[in-house]
C-alpha cells in the first residue's frame, strides 16, 4: 500500500510548477506517453480515495522527477524521505514542501516564486559582436510563473544607446525549458534552452542561440549563459552593458544588485569559467557556408546524366 500518496503528489506538483492536475498529467505523459497517470485517476489519487494499481505509475513518477530512486521506493518511502529526495533534486525549500505535504497553505516568504511572481536575473553571456570579442554581455532576464503553469520569459540587452527586448513563452520538457523569444519591433528570434530551476530559482544556466545583431553580417550563433537572481532588480536595466571579464568583475556587478558579498565572490569564478571565450561561443561565418555550398552547387545545377 503506498504511503502518503496525496502529500507526495502535492509536493511533486509544486516543485514542477504544475498549478493544475492537467499540467501534472502532461509531465507524466512526457515521461511515458502510455502512462496510466491520467486526469480522472489522478483526481482520486490526490484526494486519497484511491491508489494506482500498477507499479508502472511509480516508475513514471521517478522519471518525471529525474530521480535515480525506484518506483517502489517512491511508493513506500515516508513523506519526510520523499521531501529530502525532492530537495536534493530541485534545491527546493524543505519547510515550504512540508507545509504543502501537510495540506497547509505555505506562509508567504520574501521572494517567493509562486504563480504570478516575476523573478529578475542578471544574465551573463559571451559577446557575439566582433566589435566586443572576448568581452561579456550583461543583460537582464525575467521569468514569470503564471497561473496554469505557463512560464513567460523576457530578455533585455543594451547595444550602444539602444535596448532590445525579447519576449516568449517557455515550454517544459523533462528537467529543461525551451523558449523561442522574438524582439519587440522587428521580430528578431532568440532561442533559450535551460535547466528548469527548483525553488527558490536562484540561478539559471543553459544555451542561447540566434544571430549577431551588432555586426556587418548576421552570423548564426550559439553560446552558454548564466543568469543569477538579484534582490534589487530596479538597478538591472540601467547597468546592462558589455564588460571585460576580469576576475572579480561579475562579483562586483552582483553586489551592486544586492547579492551578499560572500555569495557574489564565491560564484564569480564559476561563472567566468563556464563562459570562457572559445568554449562558450560558436558562430558559422558566411564564408564557411559559401565554400561548402560552391562545392555542392554544380551537382544540383548540372547533375550527372
């Protein structure tokens, strides 16, 4: 007989950002298209009026969480043990999860990442423009958790005297999120692929892809990025810029945005190492495509009889 099924399901829905049972069912279908975790059954399970008859549901549950634990463990473990595993996987707040497991409305905590909350991040990435080669671009990234599980991304960066803003909706798949954003005005696309953050969503890391904006030619480009959540987002927009990635530069920037000095200093080296030039940026030049295309073109224009 499974232990504390409704409590574990409430905790699972919370860390996955699923505001509705429909969203939670979609997560199970993404892990296993033939899952038995459907809307009708899950309603009874979350109320404690029934339990899954098939062990496969618990195996699917482990996949949804990204846990190395077996489905049998998820079914039999205590609520406290389950919460410990979720905290390990998602970096979630244990006290909040215990409130949810007990069926209590969690107390409001400063900076909570619940539905409707907008989280602000200082976003660091290697410069794509050839005019700023070797520098970092500091932009601002906003993640809004909307009711219904929708995740809205807004990214802004400053180039010269102009600010570009991109907007889009993130799609969740497994433990990652992918989003296609478009620039306000000209519709220039920008793609983000990143790890889905657990509570309190203090940092994001992933890949962004698009084309160079400040350059003589628009080169297809991809790079790594790191975004750190900041306590004082009001100062973000004015300080978006390019800067030389000397040791301590990221820490100085984060401290001006309200992050404690010890935390900023500790994360500085890790961010600079991840974004080091050469390993973090990849661009395809037009000359590369031209050289290959010219070698192939004649085969399409005048194929051998």
